[in-house]
C-alpha cells in the first residue's frame, strides 16, 4: 500500500515568500503522547498545534487523520488552542520534553525538573536554545553556550531533566534542567555545574543527535562521514561508527535500543548494532524513473532524514530525489514510496499510522503509513531487548538461531 497524502499545512504568508531564504521547515515534532504537533514553518516562527488536527487546519480528510490518531483523539480540543511562537531567529531543531506522566495521563508539573507541564525546546540560528511552556506558549528561559547554529535537540526519553543539543560549532552539550526554583528574567545562563558536559570529538558540523530509549547511549551524526556513539552515564565516547562515504546527517534508535540507523548524503542508510558497532544492513537509495524531471535530469539521492516506526519494524526516509520511502527492516528495498518535493525531515506519529514530513518551502505533509500488527515473536524480542544488551543475549544458554533472531541478524 503506497503512502497517501492525507493533508498539507502551509504557512499563512504571501506566496512570494516561498523559496526565499529562511522559509524552510527544518524540523517537525510530535509530543510523546501525540497530543501536540510542532512545526518550524520558517521565518523564525514555530506553530504549536493540538492534535488531532481539526477542519480549520486541514479543510479535508480530517476524519481519516483522526482515525489514525490513536490515543490522542480522546483528548478534548476545547482546552487546547494553537500557539504561535516568535523565536526571533531561524529555527533548526525542535524537541518535546518527556516528563513523567501523572496517573490521569496528564503531565505532572511537580516532577523533579521543577518545570511546568510539557516543554518545547527550539534550537536557533544564533546558538541559543529557547524553552517554551506548551500549554501557554510562554517563553520559560534560554540556554546559552553554543557558538553557532543549534541543529538538533533530544530530551531523555525516560523523563529525566536532561536535554542534549547538537551544533554547527562541532560540539554537543548536555544540559541538566532540574532546579529547585527557576531564576527570574528571560535568560537562564547555566553555570558549568548545570551544563553537565560539552562533548567534543567531531571535526565538522554536527547535524543530528539521538538518545536511545533506554537512555544509556547517545548518537551524534556529523559532516566527517562518521557517527559517534557516547555513553549517557559517563559522557565519554564509546566508539566511532565508520562506513559512510559522505556527511552523516540523521540518526535514530529503534524503540528497544537494540538498533541504530544513520543516514548520509552518500544515499545510504546503515543499520548498526550499537552495542558491538557491527553493520547489520545497508539500504541503498537508487533513483527511480519517476524522479526524472522534464529535462531528464536525475535528482540526487542524498538523504535528509531517517526515523523508526513506533513498533520498530519500519523505517521512513526522505531524500533529495523527491521521494518518501518506507522500508521494512527485513528487506533491502522499499516496500512503499511516494513522490514529494523538497523534503527535509520526517517523523512518525507516536502511535503509528502516519508520517509527518517538512519541506524546503515551509510546508508540512501528512502521509499514511503501514499499520502493523506485530508478531508475538517480535513483541517478545522487543521486550527482551529493552533490558538486554547484545552481549547479554549472546551469553544466554539458548540455540544459535534464537540468538540471531534476538540480535536482529535474522528476522
């Protein structure tokens, strides 16, 4: 089943601004519970939209998006309204916090971080990181330290008050946001004790960072043809992942932390075992005839973004050849693809069912994605790998074929 374009959001600006500098949608993000969608629509503006989208935002196909919206559609839209965040600088990175949830499903403002409810972090062109309260749209404070564009952001998935930022200044910074009380004023300049660590090791721009779901590892992708894997416990380098032939621009961990994928301008996605550093699979992006334009020019297959599906069985990729591809992990060719123009980023909805993509002209598109009923085998593997490393699996007194399955050598 090919992805179907369900809807497209366009910024409310005169058409003459499209294709002008700073109009790009470099990042899109869903909140962990699927209740909010954030969209950097260019020209220093971020839109915060309650989910599911209503007729006012879409104008069509709303019912299908709602039906694919899973748990998020049970939330009342009456209490949540769209917010416009004026960031003052071009926005490159977006990330929602993952604070612990209260028993009623809401976010607990009394959690250890001392921050209110759900927070959105925005990475800006001047090196600032601004944190916003989602429910009100109010600016909480700014984090200062980077000397260049903050390209990507990642909150610890386990709800701890840790934020990692990746920058063109060739560093990653780890921020501890927990405080007994927030300082007054708009700017929150962390002392070296609050800025937990500056991670140096890259020699080119850092494009992407991703914390593993078990919060044990951090992957960073950069322009020197390699990705670095860091320990989130000691903030030291574990290993350098080498195998790409060009800049590595995107990375993502599987939901059980057992797999890592990296995407590069070399038109390849490499699937790694993060515990051993072994390359498990290479997915090569080959141009299709449908990507030929009227002058018969073949467009580049340079990759822009890669992300795992929530159940961990599929990948979505966006490339410069004007295609959105969906891959099944066990196959080396895409199971579905759809034409899209000037894609820059992609993200699965947290409960599955569709994918959001951002484009160079500031638009966001929502595509259907395969809905999968995971096999009992995969559910067992996923449950085990959430707690067991590759080395622990290999040490188990079980048959070799079962070890190969549990370590994703076979499917």
